[in-house]
């Protein structure tokens, strides 16, 4: 029996115990992994959300990810935290925020460490790889970010603030070759109203009416400005910029000092110098270095040299304590004022060249023929750029915009058929080709001529019926037929080859936008008629006044073109040989005769005290022969005594008594007086 009992007794099986322990262990480990994965997933979600909020500046969502105990223990409310981020990152205009090197490290079951780097762009440039550290705290089975001021900038603590100081670069000035200002920075008075100074009722209206009258501002416009949404009783509402010495005492008006761009030559240099203005949305889209409120060059040299003139603003971003005491500089850039630009322009010559055009549509360019420096680059009629800088009224702007003479047009950069001034080029090419020579006679009968019947009804016309015409007489009388026949005798190949020695098709190294000078629309004339017309400055020729003055510099430089310059530079100037020295000398003598000969078209310029060469020109604009078209008047004139100046002037659609020659007669006398 005992033996049976022993047989029935269960044997101890240790492998079962091991199996149970293993199963329990595996279950526990699995549970640990699940819990750990859950913790990791949940914390990563919070981190991703937090980083997204920071990068996208969605600060209103910070309450979703921040541990409230962390900021409330520092004396902050959630609203305080949100506002702090907003004032700093949006107030300073911090952009392109990017987080990198984001890591989460477990510290305990309830804490994890978060570290990351931020890079972003401030108005002063890029800041890269700022290191941030904080903790993720587990509360109610949810991880939240422990917040403290160091999550804004690592050096911040307590109630620290961020101060932003901007130092505006002063715009460089534009000056003439003698140092006279063409675009300068000047102090003005800004007249405005502080609404509480106006009183009430009838007294207020009385003051406003007086202000309207004294400042020449429509009362409706004043009311519009006072009714702007931002206006408050104690805020200054600007009305008008006034010269400092014209700031009169007016009841209800206050003044503030302000510095603005000023253009002393006003209309006389507006197209050349241009003007400045605030950036537009389109400007900001084109140039990422610009920011809202910046002032840039809008037209002319202000635009061409904007980068050099504007310089670079400076400033600093600083951490200060709650009392404003500086603690830490986050970023600092010294400002760099703009450079001054000195031009070859002469303010006196520029002003007088403009005045002598008497607001007729046209242009005058005066050049130093030896060095290429442009003394004057004028377009007429014009506008006052100071009005556009100081705030132009709609009435004044509409007056400019609706003027049929187009005062905003820069005529010195437009292509024109040069008319008879171009006969000087045709003569020069003919002389070098040994086709033309000074005494070469052509017998021409009547005022019109055509090559043969293939020309149909088309003919070349002239003004004076002179039968026996040589080159000198043809220049004196400005005979179209003579030069048409000379070009036909040369042939297109020889004539074009001569023209190609000039600057046709070239981009000039000038800060002025203009199309290259053109001989014809196609690479060949394709007809004798076009060849003939081109010879006396018509056809399809398109040459701007600046390009013309450059081409005509050959006569004072032994056949070399001196390229025009605008920026004063003591270095070398560029030249190009276009004709022979002997031809240039012969042409100079012939063009002196156009002035000295009583029958010369430029004889009204004759002054026995001066040595002057000139050639007049008229280019007729018409759709077909037989019609009477508008006529542009040209004058080429240059000093042959001392080579002090070379002038090219144009008057569009001129009328009797207002040709380029007549308008510039006294101006040329002034030039001789100025240089001597």
C-alpha cells in the first residue's frame, strides 16, 4: 500500500516551472515594449506638433503642447507666452524658421529630454544652428513640453525681453564732376495735425478751412487723412512736406523734422537722375533682400546705382532684462552708408541745355569730345521729381500723365532717324572709300531725282536747286540728292562696311537703358531706294541722341569714336577707329563752312570770335511720299578751336522759329563763355 501511494504521488517537474516563468517574463517584456512604444509614439507626436508650431509661427496652438505648470510657475499665463513669441518673431519679422537635429532621450518613465537646433532669417541676415534643450514631462499619461523663456532664445530667463534696434543706412548722394549735388539728402519740415489741437465744432472747421487754404490742400483730402483707421486724438497725422524755411505758424498745424531725397536741378535732370520711392509688392517679390518700408531707386540713375547708393541697414537684436538692461547680443550688424556717385555731368550745362529747349519735346546731349564724359543729358518736357518724393497730388500727377508731349519719356535714349546730320557719316565713308572727294561735282537739275523707272513714283527731294554740287556745297546746302547718288555709287557693300566701323548694334556701357543703334530692319537694304534714303539720314536708321553724339566724336579725335561715359573716372576711356584721320580733318573743315558760309544751313550760329563746326538736319516722318509729315529738327555742333564740347540737339515736330539750331544759338554762345 505504501508503495502504491508512492506511485500515485506526482513527480516534481522543474521544466514546467521554467516554462511558466519564461511565459510570464515574455509577457512582461512585451508589455514593457508596448508601453515604451506607446510612450515614444506619444512624445514624438507632441515634439512634431511643437516643432511645427515653432516653424510655422502658429503660436495660438502652443496650449496644445506646453505644460501649464512650467510657465505658470514662472509667472506667465498661456496668453503671455503666446504674445511673447508673437511680439518677438513677428515683430522682428523673423522668417524661414527651420528645425534640425531633433532628438528625444529618455530620462525616466515620466521625463524625456528634447534637444533641437533652429536656423532662421532676421532683417539683418541668417542665424544658424542655435541649440535648444528642454524636457518632456508626463502628466495624466500625456507628455507635454516644459516651457521656459530659453525656448525663445537660449540665453533668456525670467521676464527677459528682446529689443530690436534698426540703424538706417544713409543713401549716398549723386554729384556732378565739380561736386555739385544732383541728388542729395535734405532736411524738411513735415506739416501735420494732432487732432486734439483742432478744438471742436465751428472752431474746428474754421481751423481746417484755414489749413486747407494755407497749405493748398483740398479740404476733402484733409478730412480723408483725419478719418484713417489708425488716427487717434494724440497722434500726428502728416499732411504735407514743406521746405524748412517756409514752415509758417498755422493754427492747428504741428511740424516734424524729416530727411528726404532732394533734386536741386528739378525738371532739368529728372529723366537722367530719376527719383526714389517705397518698395512695392512687386519689388519685394523680385528682390528677397528688400523688406517692407525700404526706399529704392525707381527710375534713372537712382535705379541703376540703387545697390551702391542704398548701402546696407544695420542694427541689433538684444536680450534685455525686465528693466531694459542689456544682457546678451543675439545678432548685430553695423550699418554701411551708401556710396556717393560722381558723374561727368556739369550741373550748369545740364540746366542751361534744358532751359534752352523751352519745354519743346526734344533732347540735348553735350559731351566732352576728348574723354567721352557727358556734360548734359537732357529730355524735354519734364517733371519735378521732388513732387514724386514728397507726395504728388492726384491733380499734378494727372497733369503729367495726360500731357500729349509725354513728360515722363526719356528722349535721349530713344532711337530716331537722324536726318541730315548723318550726311557727315556718309561723306566720311565715301572719302575713305575713294568714291567721294571734296571737289567732286555732280550736275543735278531740279528739286527731285530718281534713279530710273524702277523707282516708280518715288524720288529723292532737296531744298535748294543748285546745279553743280560738290561735297562741300552738298553739306552747306544739305543736298539729299548728292548724298543719295554718292551712296548708290559706293554700293551697299562698301557703304555698310563703312557703317559697321561705327557703333551700330553695340550695347553702350552706360547706366541708361536704350536699344542699340540700327542701320536697317534687315541685314541688307534689299532696295536702292532704302540705300539712298539711308545716305541722308532717313530710311530705317534709328539712333538715339546719345549714340549720335558718340558717332560724331570722330571729327574731333582724328577719326576715332570716343565712347560716352557718365561716371567720373580718371582712368582710360574707350575709343574705336571709324574713319581715317585725314578724312576727319577734311570733314571738320567742311562743317566749319556750314557755319561760316552765309548760305550754310547753320550760318545763324556764326560768331567770328569762335571756331565752330555744325550740321543741321531734318527728318520727316510720313507714311508715304507726297504726304506732309511731322519733322524732327537736329543740330550737330562742336568746338574746333579747343575741342571743349560736342553738342547734339533734337526737337520733335518743330515749328517755325523753334528748330534745334534756333533754340540752341544762345546756348552755344554760353558754352563758349563757360569754357573760356
